């Protein structure tokens, strides 16, 4: 029996990268895990790994920036399990460019995929969580949302927006025993970051006090803690997982 036994968790964008590691860590701790990704990606593969760890779950292909698809996803989970205890709003992407060259579509897309998706998913799980008087919502922000990153006006705005939303919602639902927190990873080796040029990678590492990139597991342990019973008095918090890159 793990500390999350019988808790039902949804992890968006868990076909690969950080979301994949989070799904597996929650499963290791006993949670039932609903994996999700866009079509063509790997929610099914992640679910197989969840099952191999001895947990149950569902794999749901859905674009979580689309309201109707989010509604179907949440309905399917409620129909099968009757509750949702943990929501990890992890799905996200990048369309980097200097502002002068950034097309308006890339601004809209990043705000929709990174920020609106979390608003839609959180809104959809709130009533079920309120009915059970229990919930853990964890939003995947970024150091870029705290410090800003050149070439990422869209991404930084979406990740800063997640922090504002985290704090506002935390205040709205604290009395219902629902906590809402954010995790702000630094530079983590995933497909999202693998194409950065080597000189930029070297400069980035030189600025990290711990002198290394983070791993997806580093982030997954922080999320699993915020999802736990033990984190029940922590809400509206932004937990940096960045090797000391941003200190306060
Ligand atoms: P990734 O690209 O490896 O994985 C993201 C997953 O989300 C992909 O499988 C993708 O298909 C899925 N996804 C994208 N849009 C979706 C949608 N609309 N609906 C459902 N699924 C969708 O990226 P990652 O590095 O694992 O990043 C995960 C999260 O962590 C993102 O929100 C990202 O912004 C954030 N983050 C990453 C880093 C990093 O250094 N890798 C740093 C800070 C924050």
C-alpha cells in the first residue's frame, strides 16, 4: 500500500517527458492514474507502464485545450472511478521566437495550450473535488514564468499566468480542503529542450548553481509531494525545481 493508494489522479500530457515521469511516480505511490496526451502520442504506452507498477488507470487521448474534449475526459474518469483527487496540469509546449518575429498565432496557441488548458481542466474537476471535500491541483509552471526568458514572451506569459491562476484558485477553494500549487522546473532534459543549440546549453548550465540539468524524476518527486496527504497545509505555493537557478 502506497501513500496515494486509491487516490485517482489525472496527469495531462503524460505520454512523454515530465508528465510521463509524474504518472509513473504517482503510480509507484499507489494512485490510480489517468494518462492523457494528444492523438498519435503515447498515453497508452504510459498506462501500460502504470499497470506494470501494479496500479490501475485509464488512457485518454484528448486535446486538453479544447473544452469539449476536457469535459469528455473528466466524464470518463468519473464514470469509471466516481472521483478525482489529483489533477496535474502538465500539458504544454513552446513556439519560441523574438517578439518582433513572433506570429500572433504562436501567441494564441501557447496561451491556449499552456494556460487555458489548465483553466479548463481545473474547472472541470472542481465540483467533483468539492463534493468529496478533497483535492490536489498542481500546475506545471516554469522558471520562465518567474524570471522571463528572451525568445519566450508567449511561453513566459503563459507560465506566469499559471502562477497567478494557482494563487487565485487556491484562495477560492482552500475552505473546501482543495490545495492548488505550482511547480516551476528549471532546465529539464526532455524532447521539449533537446533541440537547443550546444552553446546555449553550455551557457544555461553555467548559470545553474548545482551545475547540471534537472531530470524528469527531480520534477516528479516534487509533484508527488504536493499531491500527497502530507502537503495538505500547503496551498498557493510555487515550488522551484531548478538546481538553485532562481532563488526567491
Ligand atoms: P514534452 O514536450 O516532452 O511533453 C509534453 C507533452 O504534452 C507531450 O507529450 C505533448 O504531446 C503533450 N501535449 C501538448 N499539448 C497538449 C494538449 N493540448 N493536450 C494534451 N497533451 C498535450 O515536454 P516536457 O519537457 O515534458 O514539459 C512538460 C511540462 O513541463 C510543460 O508544461 C512544460 O512547459 C513544462 N516545463 C518543462 C521544462 C523543461 O525544461 N523540459 C521546464 C519548465 C517547465
